[in-house]
């Protein structure tokens, strides 16, 4: 059997900061195996750049996102470019699909059948889910694209995450989520919530510091619960005085001399303790805080299985502003969740008017296969009405933001 050794690779990343951090780790792994990064960007449009990159590399990794259908559709669209390259060149790179689309069909919380994904992506050669990143060398060897000696030399502990921005780096501190908000694919796509150890996180930060990074974004689906046991995680509540491991971790990173700025994302309102609020007073903690509220109405929040009420959120914001009056706040909001009435929607308008968020990501609800919302609640707010609510909420938010400035 002919074993060929690919030399150039490219990673196309979709989705959130957790995926950006994972792609940095994947790059570090591939470069430790002798691959070189390649990207052809001087093309008239994105599709041509994709085709040229596919023609140039030996290994093409797609780090996928499942949060929105649009993201998944873009991934399916890559197949056309792969087939085009195969036709024109007579060959194509080895294609690896990673990320949440794979996690959704292979993890223990499978959302739908793996075969369904395989049928839609016959041009993919290897699938790895988010918990298998460090198995990539072995899987490449099993697929005959990597020699055994390279895999034997591979040392996961020696991997340096590779990240583009000159000063800023994304560091995953936990993976997965156990919260099961009813609209969300993450608990399925990324599996159980697992915290990395403090030693691992600090070692990665120290590696990155040596490579000139000084600004760090700590990523996780709910960073607040980093390091907590399953039972503690569900007991800790906003407004409580419980000490949290995450607040301690922030203090430790803050004490590193070379670290100049620390961000964290995602944070949720349900377990933002006073201990964590205290850390916002630390000088190197970013002045921007993102806390996803999703809706301004308690019945909708309940249906979303969010563990906070709107009153919790208002009092949390008040405490945060007391700790750091100049802080800028960002959030995520969904309009048109199943059953959302006009009155309930108006509560969300009220919320943005009151809080005057500096940043708001406003999404129109779209059912994601296999989630509780998709299974149990009919998607009964018409598309036209979702668009209207999206427009109204965006206008109300922008107006409130301008008043704030
Ligand atoms: S906290 Fe909720 S919205 Fe965030 S990742 Fe977990 S399930 Fe999804």
C-alpha cells in the first residue's frame, strides 16, 4: 500500500472562540507532525480562495459549528469546491471534518444518526469530534496519511497552540456543557462539561507568553462553573457568596507578570457569584463582559430551561456595575422562541432599553434537530414575525446604546 505524507495543511474554522482555540491546538498538533500552514487568499472571492487553497494543500481540516443551520449549510457547500478541485486537478486533499457537527452525531449525547452526516458529506475522509483532537495523529495514521514513526514521536504535552493574533490568544478552560438550554446543540455537540486542570491551563498560558502573547481570552461554554463538581455546579446561584474555582483561576492568571489583559467567555447569569463579581475589580480583567440573557421574560426563560429569572439578571447587572461602574456589557438574545407572545417579546424590548447593552447578538430562533425545543415545542412564530421582532429589537437596542454614549 502506498503511504503518502502530506506536507501542507489548512484549517477552515466556523463558530465561536472555543472553535478558534481548538483550531489553534489542531494547528499546533499538525505543525509538530511536520505540516506547514498554507492559505491562498489573493482570489477575487471567497469561493475561488477556497478552491485555490484546496488545490494547494495536502490536508484540509474543517472545524465546524452546529449552532446555526447557516453554518452547517456553509460546510455542506465546501463539497462543491472539493469536487471541482478533484475534477480539475485529478486529485484533492485529504479532508478532515472536526468540531460540533461531528460531535452532534458521534458523542454519547448523539443528536441524530452519523450516517445522515456521512451521506451529506461523502467527500470527507475522516471525522473527529471535539474530544478527539489529540487523537488526530493516530487517526491520520490509521487512514494511511501519516507514518507510524511520526505518531510515536507525537507528545500531546508539548503542543503549542498556534494563534494568529500577535498579542491575543484563546485558551479553552473547559469543554462541553451540562446545562441543556432547550434551544441549544452544545451539550450534544460538545458533550459533557469537562474542566481542564489548572496546571494544564497555566502551562498553556506560559507557553503562549513565551511566544509573545499577553492578552488571554479564557473560553468555555460556561466558564463560571469551571472546576466545579456536578452537584456544586447546579447548587451555585447568582447573588450567592460561594467561592468559585473560576474566580481563583482568574486571580492566579492575573498575578502573572507578563499577562496584560484577561477576557472570559461565555458567562451566564445563573451562576455569577459575588466572588466572581469581585474579580471584575482587578485591573487586568477586561472592561467588556459578555453575559447571555436570551430573553426578557420569565416564562420564556423557563421554557428555554435557563436557570435565572429576569429579576436575577437585573440585580446581577446592578452588582456588576457597583463593582465596576464603567464596565461595558454584551449579551445574546433570541426572538421568536416557540410560543413567544407579543407581550413576552415586549419584555425583551424593555430589557434592552433598561440595560443599554454595548453589544447585543440578536438571533431569530431556528429549531436545531434533536434539541428539546425542536422536539417538544412547535416553531409557531412565523418567519415574517420573527423578522419584525428582530428588526424592532435591533432598533431598540441601537437606540438605547446611542443614549448610553
Ligand atoms: S449554557 Fe445553555 S446556551 Fe450555553 S452552551 Fe450550555 S446549553 Fe448552550
